[in-house]
C-alpha cells in the first residue's frame, strides 16, 4: 500500500480538525475518501461534499459534526451511514465496509471490512483513495490501487473486471469522469462496458437509478460530451431510444426539458418514465404541450417552460411564447357568441401568433377583423 502526503485546503482542514481530534481520542481511525481526495490531488480548493470513513462506528463523530454545524445529523442507508449538511460543507459518515452483489445490477449487501476492502468496492481507481485525518499519520494518502498514478496519467480504470457487471450505473459515471477530467479509458474498458450492456445486465437497472445518473450528467459543465460517450457505447438507449446526445441550456431543468422537447411526440412518454420532482415534471410538460399544439398559450407559461421552448426552437418568434393577444372578450365585443366558431377563431389566432403572423395586440385585432369580414 503506497502512501504519500496530501494537502487538504486550509478551510476544510480547520473544519475537520475537531472530528480528527475526537477520532484520535476514541482510537477510531478516520479517513476522507473518494472524490474529495481525487479533487484535492487535482488542486481543487472548493470541495463541498466530503465522504468520511471510520474503521468503527461513525455515529459519535456524526453527532459531533452536527453539534458543530448547528444541525441535526440524518441517518440513512442500511449500514449506519450519516449525513451532516452545514452551511459550507456536506459530510457523509460511514463505517468501512465491503460489498457483495447477490446478482448483477442489484443493490449490494454490505458487511464490515478494513479500509483497503472499502476502497476496493468503489467504481474507479481515481476514486479509491483515502487520506488519514487523525493522529500522527494525518495527511497521509492511502492508495492501494494506484489511483494517483492513473490520475497523473489521465487514465480511467475500474478496480476489477466484473465492475460494470456488478453495477452498470458505473458506466454512466465513467462517461461523466472521462469528460470532466479529460481522461482516456484503460485498455479493455470498452469491452467491459459492452459486455454489461449486451449481456442483458444493464437493462435490469431501475428507472430510479437511471434517472439519478442522467440528472448527474445533466449537471455537468459539458453534459453533451458524456451523452455522446453513452451513445457510442449503446447506453443512451437505456435513457430512451429516442434520446439525443446533445443538450442546451443552463442547469438540469432546462437541459432535461430540452431533451424531452427534442424527442417530439415521444417527449412526454420519456418524461413520465422518469421519477423526477413533480414541479419540475409539470413545467416540462407545459413546454411539451405548447410544442405539440404549435400555438401560443392562452395564459402565461412558467418562465422555465418558456426558456425550454426558446432553447428547443431558437427560430420561434419571441411573441410566440407570450399569452394570446386575442381574448374571448374581444370576440364577444365583435358580436360573436361562445360556440364552435368562437373556439375555432381563438385556436387559429394562437397558431398565427406562434408562427409570427400576429406579433401585437393591434395585429391580433386587425387579424380578427379580416377573418370576420370573410365570413
């Protein structure tokens, strides 16, 4: 097991010091593990999500962290995992453990294990490193699988050949990391990816797990890069057969809406297949319905829905997404009674406004007068 020293950013080190001192008093080896270690090695000073692993019960440390942050720790998972959300940091606490997958693509069974086995259960060598936090060994890198060497060489490598078989969601994470860190896959990587897909293993993933990975990709700086990777491996079909490997917009919501709108008639089916937050889904549905009607809305669209439509249809006239300039009151003032013709005129006006043939209230009234004269 190779060891060297890692510089933890001063503010983070100061926040972790009381926990490290408590761990030392309790004789409880404590480590920062995974992505935060990788990012520190890359020089990042603003890592806000920390994973801490104790070789023993982490609950006392989680409770201490909660008191220091002035929040109540949250317990979750099946193995005594705790989360503390402070103003500046989110810290997860867990006991070191190993995982066994009862069958491919299933959730693992966990049991206590030393740190080296805990690191072996992770997805890639660059995420299988730890930094000791307590005692005389504080700051020492624990790197049994040469993650630092792979990071320096720009290589993304799984820890064992069955990695994608055990957990095909790692393929989605691979696409993210290859793009985010400009890495290249290790030899044999593509073969293992395709074995997971064509061996009918990846297809067992639940929509919840696929949705979670998709939303993480959409939060990346360049999500289209990761989507192209998934497409090249055949994995984008797991998201949806009509999903395209390009998105636009800022943030997850706009990008998910863009994906759905790019699917045309299949967009609503795609969206309803994803277990996403209800308000987000409703705003995307509003955009999908407006696109399907190809008509300006009768009422004001949510601003998020309007932005999605503007991204998906950049040539759409700006006034197309504004509420219909013509109202039922205008038709009644012109002597019409509510009925089929009444409704038909409003529908025609909405389509004309969508197409840019009506771009103001004055034009809407002029359009109505012309239609009435032709009756």
